[in-house]
């Protein structure tokens, strides 16, 4: 992307993340124009050298690279629909959290208005932006990614996931699913031992190294799933993985067993179908997308019918 006005960026949305993105660019010498629905949020960035636009029209006219970091998919349209005519020829990088299909819709919408589009998913907290540990996933136009990468790399390690604009969002939400499910399991465990007076701090100190060690098993489970053979040696069987004792123990302690009960239901479903001797990774077969779903991939479609 050739910008006759320099390496300027317009950033729309000044929540904690949007403000961190803008501040990082300012700190690395970029001209930055910012806009937020609540103007007062721009004050600190203005003091750092940002230009605060009073309207979205003025903001999108300031630079040909426009970045949105707003509340949700609807807020992107609410912010940009009234000014999209003035964005023709611009580049839009959307860092607002959306579903994959919402990202695809925005890509189509942008293309219809002559706007180049790239979707992004931030895998970092605001304080991590601009540090080596931050990561942002991108998908959509490879040309846009390559053109604006010098700006993107100011924020985080930039990973391009392909031409499908929904892929960055899909990876983002899939990883968050794993994270939140794991956190819910930790909170459930803390509640179990908390029923007899053990502090959450003590439980965290004991659980962290164990759970960290267990994540090393992801690679093995992944190879089993990709191979499609849940009978290979070295797996813990579903019969042995029955979690009903954890459910009962939770109930005996007066703790809601909901997080582990969901997993037990998936185990029971597979055992009832005759797969009890197969490995725990077979739960994937109860969860994976079935033929005809909007996956964009054909992996595993020749396997046995998914249990529902």
C-alpha cells in the first residue's frame, strides 16, 4: 500500500484494546487519527500526539488505512455504513471480534464498496500489544496483508491464515473455546476443594503444574484424530475415563458439577454407541462438523456417522 500521506492510520474504537493499538503506533512514529463514540476517551491519546476526529467521516478521510476495534459486528456497520462512500479506495483492517460468517459478510460488504479488506483476531491482552508475546491472526486478501504488514507487525507477531476472511476468527474462537473450557474446569476444581476450606490460591499452586503437563497430550490426541483410528495403543479408554465419580463427588460436596457433567455426557454417548474400548480422543466425533456444515473443509467426511 502506497500512502502519499505517510504511514498514517485511522483507528476507530478506543476501548482498552483500541487504545493500546493506537498508543503503540504513536510510540513507533506513526501518524494516528482516532475516533470513539465517547470523545473523552481520546484525550490521553491526543496528549500523546494522536489527532482526534470529531466525526467518523473525518476519521476515515484522514488516512487510507482504517482499523476498526469496536464492540461487535453490528457496531462495525453502525460506524461505517454512513461513511462508506468516502472509504472507496481505502483499506480496512477489522480487529473487532466477530464470528467467521460475520467476517465473511464484512469482506463482501467492503468489496462491494471498493474497500480492500483484511480480517484480524487479536490473541493478546491490551498490555501485551507491542511486546514479543502478542499474536494477531489475519485472513482475507493476501495482497492487503503484505501491503500493511509493516504496520501490523508493530502490534504483534502477524500470522496469515489464508484467503477465507473467516479463518482468523475461526481459529480465534476455537482457541478461546479451549481456554474458557479449561478455566471453567479449574474453577470447578477450586469450588470442590473450597467446600472444605482450601483456598483457590492453594489449589492454583497445585493445579497449574499438573494441568500444564497434561497439555502436552494435545499433540498425541491430534495425531489420533487426524489418523481416524481411536484404537491405537497408548490411549486411555472411554470406559476408564468415566467421570461419574467426579460428578458424584461434586454433588456430595454441594458443588454444581455442570462443567464436568458436560464431558461425562459426551463420554456416555460414545460408550452407549459401543466405543467404550476406544480412546478418549473419540469425543471429537461427537463434536466435529458433519457433512454439509459450513466448514469450508472436507476433512474426515468419510468417517463413521457422527453420533448425535
